């Protein structure tokens, strides 16, 4: 009997964080780069006989105090998230006498959607794409139930656990919305993934559940483009903006493009029903609406949500 998917909004009383001893963490290979750190495949092998489990270890990039504080926040965030559609926290590993730390997570064998969709495009149909999209919605609905905004929802941060399961990863930019507000304003926007940003995030550094909904729309575009590099959102926007603009003003050009109602072109072979729904007035992460909600009275109304 398959267990029904689980997303628990309470977290069991956690004692201390599960500690992994550095001496048993055997490096195997690089897996990728996230916010504030690189991710490596390791085997945690205390018996030393290669029977230990494979884990994904995110190492803090630099020992700058601010990065260490942000990294600790990422660890604390992942630690309390218990959902089948969010990558699982396993523990932490301290090194250099607690001066540095690593985040130990479950290893997902198929990597991110970016490589997986492009590599398997010939045997992934619309049904499987919509299954992945609905799982991202459920993970995001769980995140929203805890008042988190992810702020970096993109196909590169969606990991493939199996042919029928994807999970949200990389909580390096995740913030909690204060109880007296419905958005989070970022003071020092670092390296920002602006091509996945909602208009208000670009112009006012304002992030909310609705801005995550916008980013989900860009992820939908990536999924239905099979994450083909030539249809990458950044490339499509830059083609429209023009490559000869200077760094700082790219976000100004992007904001004006969106304000002028220019939108990403519908992905090639995008099923008419999905294209129609992409143009829907709003999208909410809700398990009642399989993937797209048409009109809903929830406060996630986006009347500018026209990704395609
Ligand atoms: N955070 C964040 C974003 C950055 N990021 C996260 C991971 C990650 N990757 C995996 N698994 C993984 C990754 C790549 C491959 C292959 C793909 C083909 N080419 C060779 C490598 C295989 C399996 N499992 C994870 C994670 C985090 C938790 N569990 C990697 N980058």
C-alpha cells in the first residue's frame, strides 16, 4: 500500500541537530552550486566498509560571518520542513572546530530538472510534466502554510527523486513573512535571480507568496520548454532587452518590459490547454486545484500573472 504523501505543518520536538562526524564523511563528487555554497555527493561511512549511505552535503562557500549567519538560517529553515515535496534535512557536520559547518541532506539521484528534462525529453509526456508541476505546487503550498517565501523557485532548484517525484531544494534565500505583514522586503539584494522575479520584487525588493507564484509560472515555462537552454528565461528576456545594456540597468529594462506587458513566448509544443491556463488570471498553490486555479477568492490573486 503506498503511503499517502506527507507534508506535516508541525515539527516533532527536535533535540539537537543530527551531527555527522567529518572523519566519516567520504567525498565522492561535485553535485552543483546553490546559494552560499557548493553541494557534494558524499558517503557517510562510519564502518569504513562502503556500506554507509549516500548524502548530499552543502558546504558553506566562504567563512564570512554574514554568510555563516545566512547559512545557519538555511539550516534552521530546512530542519523544520517535513514534506514529501521538499528535500529532506539529515543533519549538520561541523569542521575546523565549529568555525565552519556543512548541511547534510538526502541525496536525490537524478539531479535537478534542468538536466533531467533535457536528457529525457523524448519520454516525458504532458501528464508527467503536470505531475511534477502539481508536486511543486504542493510543496509550495506547505511552505506558504508556514509563512515562508522561497524567493528562488526555479527549475535549477527542483530536484528529481524518481521518475514520478520531484522536490523543492535550496532554501538559501528563503524568508519568513512577519505576522503583521503579507510581504517581506529585502534590504541588501545580493546576486538576484531577477529573471524569475515578479515585477514588485524587481522594482521594490518586495517578496510574498504571490511573488513565489510568479516564479512558479516561470518554472512552468521551463518545464514545458524541457529546460532547453535556447528557451531559458534569462536568454529569452535578454534577447528582447538587447545584449548591449550594462549590468545595473538590466533590472530596469526587465521591469519596463514586464510593465509594458511583454511576456515570455509560449514554449514550443506547449499543449493548448496549458497555454490557455498559463494565461489564466491567477495561479494559486492549492492541492484542490490540481495545478492551476482559475479564479479563486484567495488573497493570492495576481491580475498581472501572464507568464506566456
Ligand atoms: N541546494 C541547492 C541547489 C544546488 N544543488 C543541489 C543539489 C543536489 N543534488 C542532488 N543530486 C544530484 C545532483 C546532480 C546530479 C548529476 C546530474 C548530471 N550531472 C552530474 C551530476 C545527480 C544527483 N541531491 C541533492 C541536492 C541537494 C539535496 N540533495 C545539487 N546542486
